[in-house]
C-alpha cells in the first residue's frame, strides 16, 4: 500500500511538473506570438515605422520654428519643450536634416491656441475630475511645391479635482509633450 501511495505521489508530481512546464511554455509561446503580431501590425500600418513616412524624395531639409504660446493661459514650459521634442522626433525618425537656414525645403511653424481647464465629472454636486485641453495649430510650408498645409491638433488630459492645476501640470507635462508631439508628427508625415 505504501509503495502504491509513493508511486501515485511520484506520478502525480511528475504530471504536475510536466503540466507546469507545458503551461509555462504555452504562455511564452502566446506572448511571443502576440508580440510578433503587434510588431508586424504596427509596422505594416506605419504607426511605428517612421522611416517610411510620407516625404517626397525631393525634400531633404526641414526647419522647425519655435512653437509660440498664444493661449490665454500660458504654461511657460510647454512651448520650448514641445518645440525641442518635435525637432528631435523629426530628426530621429525621418531622413530630413534640421537646419535654421531660411533656404529649406519644408518649414514647420505653429502656436498653442488653447490651454484650458474644464470640469469633466461631477458626483453629488461636487467636481470629481477635471480636464486640461491643449490645442496646437501647425503650418507646413513646402517651398519646393509652393504649397502650405495647416493642421489643428488637440489633446485632453484628465485629472482628479483634488489636484491643483499646478500639480496636474507637473504630473502630466511629459505625457502632454509626448502625445502632442506624436499627434503633430502624424499629421505632418503620416497623412492621418
């Protein structure tokens, strides 16, 4: 009887160990498959493969002017940081050369049109959440074809009503700059 119990325990342990290994392998296989699918999906639709952005071959240089802040409320960090981030993204993810010369193929300029606060949720007649909305107007001047294109981008950022505007700005400045830069970049180069 003891031998039978030990044999049963050993068999059960082996089955459990094999089962754990199988499910671990299966989990790794699923994660790898999902990762490959996501990477191939993103690169095939052009979301993350910015080397294939829509830029004519004749365009070689770009000038990104300072993005001014013309909103009623001015966050002093937003304009310079947004300008720098956009310049970095264009140089890093396109074949264009950044220059400060007036003799460029493309000239990009813009300004912040809105930086406003609104209530986004109310509970028991009290504010529970607020929304900070940032909008930017962008102009692309194509000097080669003598065309001008204009775009408006806007992003909203939710935060708890218990936070002050200054706290919300400090906590979300990186997200604001990153998402606005991505939105502007996509408008300019991906024809979205």
